[in-house]
């Protein structure tokens, strides 16, 4: 009987140790997440006030890995939403504030100097002649004509 009791006690200790470890990891993770979110809130607020950049733009540009839990939306009073993020960084109340992704059209001068037909913030586009040499047309002649016209 004593052997059975000792075996049960040993199993209970192992089970309790695993539970404590799991709970402790969760508590540590939650505290670190809260600290990072508070740090970003203070930092973005400071940048907003010092440099006049809208909080909405700053929140949109936060790296996704840092903002997986909290909504990036702004409330009517201009403060950051505290709800949980569900849809691409926004809660269900602020999902309409998501960034609309559009391709910026570059002017001809930028295209002539770089050869790219997209902004440099986009590293590669399959239909860009500078990114995909197989699409290249004799762009040099157009550039030379433009330069000759300027001279």
C-alpha cells in the first residue's frame, strides 16, 4: 500500500511541476507582451507629438510581429483602441481602418533614372522591366532622347 501511495505522490508532483511550468511561461509571455505594447504606445505617442506624424500612420507601419494581439485602430477621440486584434491587426470595430494597398505610379523622371516602374519600397515586381530583364525593351534610347532634349 505504501508503494502505491508513493507512486501517486510522485505522479502528482510531476503533474504539478508541469502545470507550474506551463502557467509560469504564460505569465512571463503575457507580461513581456504587455511591456512591449506599452513601450510602443509611449514611443508612437512621442513621435506623434514631436514630429507631427499622425498616430494612424505610425500604427499602420508597426511590424506585424510586435502587434499580433492589440488593435491598431484609433478611437473617435484619437487614442489607440485597446481591443484584441482579429483581422490583420484590427478589431471588428476598426477593421474599416485597414490600409488599402495600392501601387504608386512613379513619374517618368524616376522611371528613367532607375528603370523601375514601381516604388523602391517594393523590392520586386514581375512586370517591371528593370526587375525582369526578359521584359526589357530598348529603354536606353528613350533615356538618351530625354537627355538630348534637356541639353
